[in-house]
């Protein structure tokens, strides 16, 4: 019976999933549209005087080296006075477009100070952009010149006023004591038509600029030439080419503030200023603006202005700052010109240059006004007589000037040897006005008539007057003690460097080293971490122990290094250490390369002997102890070879030489201090080790590069020894009491020293030597059989060659190939087969014949031996 299917009620879906696809597409399209609108760029118009150097779609807009837009259109403005350049900027540049934002065209520009817009030289012109403050703006007027951009980073901005620009330019350096600390970033004319420069001082030097700092122009070369001499001065080579500004600052002044205004002077002399005062006279005969004020023939000031007064003339004088302290309350001034007479002519150059104003220094508080005399005042008082002493004449001559700050204060009256002929005594007279300058601790320096100072910072050539060339000159360096008495003795030196060395030696600490040999001389430098800390003052041979005593003088600042952890070694000009770990290269300072030297080092622990000069840095750091070694003649050991214990470095060989009997080598070696006692035990064993290559591996691989070394096994005896005999490289066959056998054959073949002897594939011995027989008909081969394998060899033994590959081929027998092991194929080998046991095992004396191949029956022998 069939039942009818019941009807099912299906609810119709209100939303079909098919509609999701157009909805997603609509949302994605909306998002892309919004994103396109947001990132479509910003339209900006900039007005330029001309379109020269600007191309549509090629000229980019850059900010801090980043491309932020490009030129899309260029059109002439309505007034025909320029062009409108339309730009499209990246949408992210929206915050950069403010009322004070600036645009300008960047093109390459070369000058002595450098190349501006160097990147435009390769990528083409571009439009620079500098964001400003204010509200949003999209139209701008281009700048005629690139605006002033302060270098990135913190620093100090200063402004300088000058009458003329000279050779200064943007980029000209600012110097402090010849060190570049900043540069000029811009300049322009102010409202009073004066030059105003803006400078930038780097942050690390900003504290050097004080509120009372003085700035002056150091551009080019300054030459001061007259009949009195020639002086050439320059700040640096860079300032000659590109101009420059220098400054100095008083120590007690406050630090300058940003944008503080300073005056830029034409010279250092003008910047430093000095004291000013008036001279009064009835008339100005022979006096004019620029007339020099001289003292001891040295210009120390000049006349700046001459004015009429009711009673005569007022002469305004400015004294240079270094000499301002010469003017006291009782100073006297007078006019002096050329002096002509029948007997002599003095100062003929003044017939051309004009009169000068001379004066005598005074004591007390300076006045603001002095009378100008027409004649020199009379002088009173006796000079101060001194004796200057030196081990030899430093170049002083009778009549030489004694000067202080280039002002003559006395002269040399006599030069003679002392009564005991050990020193030179130089008698000098110091003029009365200057006796207060001669105090305890004063000394005198002989000056050269011509000085040349050259360095990377500049070249300075200075000369002195004609008197210095003919008579000589000695400068005073005042001390800080009390005024000396008449007939006092003071030191004199050939130069300031010689004086400084003398005083330094008085404070240096003397340290004596002892060494069996010496590689240094008196005058060699002493170094610590490649910095000079002293000198070698004496090297003397000691006959008592055939050694050298080396005296060192260490500067006071480094005397703390001379403690119980100090060690010394000769300075190596070039140190090169090569190993499998790499290459270590060290070069000594130039002085150490030329003169040699000694290096001081500090150990972490107390040094065994801090008065010993070790042969090398390694030996010093390890507190090494010397030993004598006797080596085999063919050991291959060289100077510098390592001494090792189970692969660890415990010493080194210092020197190797042939013994007097020419049968062995003798070596001087050192053992590192902390291992020395164990390794110097009288029963310690030393032997030569070298690289060994085989199919089983490489033994002592480092020796392939570094060469053979010496291995040591410490002994157990308490007695210590200073000399040892080194054996040749050890072999397993050599141990015990090996048996010697002799093999003979017609040809040597591939047999060589070290070729193994194998019994059933096991190495039981090796070849030690080979030679021709007496008749020359056979080769006699000597071999050793290890002690524990001697029972395998007796009169029934047969020996055969295992070397290489043997091939036997026949028409009916076929091809037969016989080989030993891979090692036998490459390095060779000798096989042995024994037929039966005999009473002669291990005692065979007759030679065996070495067959070229074994008989098949030999290989089947299996005797119980």
C-alpha cells in the first residue's frame, strides 16, 4: 500500500547571500574614492622672477632632502613681471604650508668655502622649501636667495657688526685658539648700511663665547714690514683661502646668549684694545695720527687723534693691551726723531717714517693726562747686576739685549767660564726701572732671530729687528718669589723647550732596569699604552754579572704607574703574530720606530721582578723564566717557536743557534712564570712536535703554518734544572725495546722513511732508514718491529711490497687486481707472512728479501705464534 508524501512548508529567505558581493564592491569603491581624494595632492602656486632652471614635470620640490612635490605648470603672470609656477605637493605636506613658509630655487654654486647645492649638480635644479608659522596658505612669493638655515643640532647663534666684509663669505670658519668651532651662515646690510653677519657656534663650544668676547678678522695673510723687521702671520691655511673669524674670551665673564651682538674688529690688536690717555704739548710738531709710541725701539702704542686746545694741543694715545701696565703715575713721555751729528747717525729711518714718542715706565696708578716733553729726561740709579749660569754657552754674546715682552730691560756685559771651568757665567745688567721683574724662580731664554712654526693649523714665520740678528736676544721669564738681590745667580737656557725639559727632569722619578742585553739607547722614549711617559737617561754595562743597567726618568704625572705590578719590555717597531686564529698587527709610535724604546705594562697581580727588562711583551706579561734547551740538528725549531703542554702555550723559544760541535742545536727559551717550577723539574721531558698528515687525519695542524713546536711533560722530582735535552718527535714503535730487522731488494720503489710494516693489516713496525749495499747492487732497508709484535717475526717470515695497485691480466686467466689499504696505495707499505713458529722468534739477524708481491700460499698461512 502506498502512502502519499506529506507536503512541507519552506520559509522564503528574506536576504540572499548573492547580494553581499555588490555591497562589498560598493564599500571598496567608496573607500578607494575617498583615499584617492585624500591623497590627490595639494595645489600650490609660487611666483618666481623667471622660469630659468625650472622645467615642468622635471623640477622637484624638496624639504630636508625628501621629495615632497613637483612642478606641474608654468605660466606668465598678469603683470608680465614674472612667472607663476604651479606645484602639486604630497598630501602629507599640508602642515608645512603656512603664511611664512618660504620657497626658493636651488642651483649649484661653487666658491672657496665649498659647493652649495651639490646635489643639484647631479639631479638637476630643484625648489627648496622651509616651513614657517601662521595659517594655511597655498600661494607664495619665491625668495631671491636661499634663506639662512642654521645647521641642525643645538648651538649658539651670534651676530657680528663689521665696517667691511673683506674676504668673509657664507661658510667661513670661526676659530677659537685656531680650532674651528663654527662658521658664518649669512650676512646682509643693516639699516645703517653696515655689514651684519650671523654666525653659528657648535654646541660643544658654545660655552667659550662670553658676553665680553672679542672677535676679529683673520682672513688672508698679515705682513708687518718695516726697517725694524718683517713679520708674517696667518691663522690657518683655511682662513687664507676662505676667510675666517677668531675670538677670545675672559674667563670670569658670563656665557653669551642667543643672537647677542658683537663688534667684529679688523685685527687682533684692535680687538684687544688697551689703555688710552692724553698727552699735552704746546704744539704738534712732528706728531700726527699714526705716530708710534715706542719703548726700547718697540712700538707699543700709537697716536689716534690730535686736537687743538686753548693751551696748545691734546694728543690722544692708545697703548696696546700687553703694555698697558707699563704706564704708571710717574711715567714720562718725550718726542724723539733722527739724530744726526758729525760723529754718528742714529735712527736714520725716522727721516722717512717721522718722529716717535718715547717714554719711561712709571709706578703707581695710571693717570689720564701726561705732559709731552721735547727732550728725554735724565736717568738715575744703578742697574741690577746678575750672573746667568749654564753648562755651556747657549748662544749669548756681549751686547745682547735682555728683553721682557719684547721690551729691552738690560743687556749682556760679559761671557766667561767659571773659576772651576765647569759652567759658563754670563754677566748681565738690568735697568733700574725693571729690577722688580727679577724674582726668585726667574730664568732666561735665548731667542732665535728667525722662527718658523708650521703645522696643519697654519704657518707662522716671525723675524726680529736688526739688533737681534747682530747682537742676539735673551728673554726673561719672571718667577713668583721675592725680588732677588744684586749679584744673584739665575739659570739660562738655549730654548724654552730645553728649560721645560730641565725642570721636568728635576721632578722625574728614576727607575733602574737590568737586562742581559739591550736594544735601547740613552734618549729612547718610555711608553705606556703608546703614550710617552718618560725617557731612557743612561745605559751602562755591569761587568760583575755581564748585564746592563738601564736608567729611566718617568714624568711626575705617571709615577703612580711604577708599582709592584709594573713590567717592562722593549718597544717593537712592528709586531706581527699569525696563527690559525688570525693575524695580530701592532705598530709602535713613530719615535719608538726611529729611536727604539721601552714599554711599561701593568699586570693584574704582583710582578715577580719589576726591575727586569723582559725580551718581549709576551714574556713580560707571563713573568717568564729562562731555560736552556739542546735540540736535534734536524728538529726544525726556529726562534719564536711555542713550548706547549697538552696543546696549551706555556713558553716560547727566544733564540736558536748551532752548537760548537755542529752536532746539535742550542736554544734559549722561556717558561711562563706560573708553570715554570713544574716544567723545570729535573725529570721533565721535552720533545719536538710537527704536523703529521695521513688518511687517519692531521695531527698538529697548526704546525703547518707556524712550524714545529716543543711539547713538554712535567716531571715529579723536586729538584729544578735550568737545561734540558729535547728529543725528536715520538713514535709508537720507538717505545719499549723494538727489534731491528734488515730487508733487501733490487729497487727502493715507493718505500720511504716511516713506511709501515703490516701483519694481517695491522701495523707492527716501520722503516727507519735505507741505503745502498756496499757493492751497490741492492737497497738495504732498516726497520723496527714493536716490542709486543716481535714474536711474529722468525726465520720463516717472508716480506712483500704492499704499495700501489698490482694488475695481472691474461687472455685465458682474465683480469686480476690486487691492492692493499687506501693508505698503502697512497703512502706505501710492507706486508709480512710467517709460516710456522720457531725458536728464533724475535732474534732473527739475517736479512730478509723484500719481494715485489706475495705468493698465494703465504696469504693462507695461519700459524699459532
